């Protein structure tokens, strides 16, 4: 029996709602068909946004949405996506599939999407192929209220009042598709560009996100932090509010990647082992950041994460469309537990991507829409948003295949504003259930309710069977004073709501 201890009175850090954020790029069928179908579509919509998709995303309380990329961001020129749709420039999306991008979804449509979702806006600016003036004028167009050429242009295009812009990324993957820069060069460019990302509203600060490392490039983090921070008698002072980190799980490596649905137990454990690597990345990049920012004022922004497999057979390789199984559900549960545990440094994360691309929470096919296993994990974990991480520890044992080993269990716990304890656990085993004895310090437990996402490792939702994997009630929890006893099934993600 595994011992789990939780101390709800020992609060460690606030879990930002934005840790449960999402990412939507002009890539494949994420924006077009997945989210945006246009006002004239026979698919039910509001101002062009799919009603079924919006309703599903509102259920999981999407807190923040990143747009327009990704690699697309550093070739995106925002003026192409404003004004009458028939006059907008058509371009070729050179990064993703070589298809025509008609720019019918632009700045106005993005903020309409955020309005319908009730989420914050995270816009990624073009540093790779854009100018300082272009970026500065985009911020002015979005946020300035007063007399100016950009404010007048915005009003001419139907939006008199400025929008609320919470986050702005200055470049994306500048070490790769965003310009192939070295860290010192990018950091100096960042310092220059961010100067002109102005706060036009006196009572509102736009959080500036600096491009961080690809996976384990600790030198990038070191050089960027060193260049962007300066020492004064009062300590170090920087030019950023957040530093990004990108990490994808490729079970067979970046070139081969591996199938999303056809895998054996060894590959199952290999995938989960690589998902657990996220913790080492956070710790080591965080240690570099601590040298310059010991008070953790700069957030680590994991704005691209998730599984990246070989595309589904017969689909455009540039569209990155993949299915989503219980393996993805476990990756999501493991990763979100890690983010919770490091919420003192991780201030935002954005799963890639929202619809029809990579580890999507929703898949669409014409008028049909299905919720993936990953969606259901986000729906269970939403109660951590804005809650306080509390001290917890679970005993684990090492399991796995011949080569790839993992702990059998992961967990995290938080207390929400109403004093309710939320505990999320994952069972990484494909074959073993585990008995858990959970001790909750500080008084007797009055009630508990539980939900679970579970199944065989290959289980998935399809357009023919959309309910194969979904949240189900879990009744197997016994209360004894301040202790909970239950058995977590193999291959499952569990959420317990505990009241005392």
C-alpha cells in the first residue's frame, strides 16, 4: 500500500490559472475548420467561431490563449489580417503544409475568440522577419485609446475601444525557425524590441515574454538572462516578465516520432519517461534563472508542450494531425502535476495545440466534434486553477519496460478559495492497480467525491465512438477519520475533491 500525506495548512505557492493555458497557431486545421468557420458556414457559429468548440472550451475554463504562433508568428504581418476580408492579402503558409492563408482570421477575430472564451490574450509578435515599428504599431493598434493613426485605423475597422492585452511574446523560437539566432544576438534584439511594447494604459501592464530555450539548451537561458539583466546596487533588474521554454515528447525522436495509436508497452513507458523529463528541465532552467532572479519575479512560461507523434496516415504531413489516446491523458496528467509542483516558478503553460493539431483537446471533422482523453484530464484538473499548492508526498516504486523506467504514481494537491482540497493522481502502470492510504493532516474528513479517466492504453475517442474515454464517477474511496483509502486503477488519472 502506497502512503500519501497531504498537509492542507502548508501552502507553498499559488497555481496561476494560466498554467492551464492553450495555444492556437495558423497550422493545419487548428484555426480554420477547428475554431473558425466563418459567419456563412452551415456549422453553427457565433461571429464565425464554432459554437460546439466554444462551449467545450468554456467548460474546461481556458484561462489564456496564445496566438498566432509558433513558427507562423515570425512570418506573420498583422496588417495582412485586418480590414475587409475580401481585401486581405493571401499568402502561402510556408511553415505548415504550403497551403494558402487567406488571413480571414486576424487580430479582430482573435480578440472575438478570447471574448467568447472569457480568456486572457497572449499575442506573439514577429521579431524574426518583422520590424520594431511593425511590432510597436501592432501593440498601439490593439491597446491605445486616444488619438493616433493606429487607434483611428482600428476604429475604421470596426473596433473603437482598445482590447485588453495581457501577454506579448517578443519573437518565437528565435534559436530556430524564428531566425536561427545565437542567444546574445537575440537577447540584444529582445531588449531593443521590447522597449517599444508600451503600456498605453496607465493601470495595465502588458507582460513581456522573452524567447527562452529549446529543451535542455541551458546555455541559451544563461546568455539571455545575462544579457537582459543588469546589476545595480539594489540587485539585478531585467527587461522581461517571463521566459519561455519549449519541450515536446517524441517517443522515437524528432525525425521518426512514432505512431500516436500503434505502440507497445515499452514505447508506453518510454513516452511517459520522456514526459517526466519536464521536471528536470524546469529545475535546471530555474536554477539558471535563480542566479539573476532569486525572487522569482520572472515567470517560466512553458508555452509549447505536449506529445508530438507521426501524423495520421493519409493526412497532410504539414498539418500535424494526430489521434489522442490514454497515453496522451497520462502525459497530460503527469505534466500538469509537475507544473503544479513548480508553480513558484512556472507561471504559464500552453499545451500545443487547442484543436486538430498535436496533443489537441478537441478534434473536428466537418460538423462533428469529439473531446479527447487530454480534454477530460484538463476538465478534471481545472479545479487547481488559482488554488494554493499545498505540501504533499507519495511513496512510489519503479516500474516499466526493459529499458524505460518510471515511478508508478505522481500527484499534486491544492486548496481552493473555499478551503476545498483537490488531489490529482496518475497511475502510470498499464497492468497494476495500487492501493493508496492518504492521510490529510489537520482534522477529520467530512466528505469526498472523485472522478476518473481510465481505460486500456490504446483507448481513444473517435467520430464513431466519442464516449470511449471520458470522465466517470469514482466510488471507491473510504473515509476513516483523517485518512482516505482507495485503489487507483491501472492506466488512469484521478481527481479527488476533499472537504473537512
